[in-house]
C-alpha cells in the first residue's frame, strides 16, 4: 500500500525531546508508574508512544475522499447495503463504518461475502501521513538544528543573537506545543 509506512509506533513525546535524557546510544533509564522502584533501560524509539495513535483509519470523520477510497478499496467490487440502503461510495461507507455489523456485503451474483475478511482488509489500512510529516519536516532535522543553535549562540560576543531559521523554529515549537497539548488527556489517564 502506498500509504503503509514504517511509522506505526507514534510518539506522544517527541524523540527529540527525549534525547536530552538519553545516553549516546539513545537509551533511557525508565521507571514505570505501575512498577515503582524498578528501573529498566529502553531505547527512546520504543518508549512514550502508542501504535497508530496519529493514523487515519476507517470511520474517522476527518477522512478525505482519497483516504476513504484507499481504506475501502477492498469493498469496491461488492454491493454494500446498510439499513436497506446501498452505500454507493467510499465516503458513505466511512460514514456508516461504526455500524459495520449491520452491513450486508454481496458479490455481483448475489452471494454473501465474508464480513470478517472484509473488516480485516479495511482495518489493515492505516494512513500515517501525520507522523510521517512530523518526522520528515521536524524531528529528522532537529539534531542539525541543535548544532546550528549552539554554534550561533556560542559565537556571539555582544549579548545578542542574529536571527536564523525563524520560520522552522516557530513551526517546530507550535507543532511541539500541539503534541504536548494532545498529551494532557493521556497524562490524566496514566496518573489515575
């Protein structure tokens, strides 16, 4: 699938932020709240995330026509009805995916199709462009950006710093604040 990327484990805390506490190999010493007193080492790539957290999936209201065409591509050869009405396009299928159990899926000859297989095919499709865009535009460039910041600050002699990479830095921190803001419900859940 074109949109089936390797970015499946979506970090709730950006790896660039975690890097400040990691050793040279990217390992962090972690104590989990549900196991106090036990400290284990974990790679920053494998901590503070949820699989497919930022992925676009079947039934999400933010799906575009392009998204739903991809997600429901395995259903297009069949006739799909819901509550006695034909679902004639992928956007309608997406709108009623929440009640998939009430769908009827038939071949052209009228024979029923296994909904278990259809559901499995639909749920395999994950559109991961949010995580991919973050990784590509910001996270992958952060190491170089830190070097630029350090070099710029260390060479100043008059207590002022010349302006540099203003647009990138503003976009990075706005995106970071958005990610942190989205963590507030997660933090409440973890602490309860």
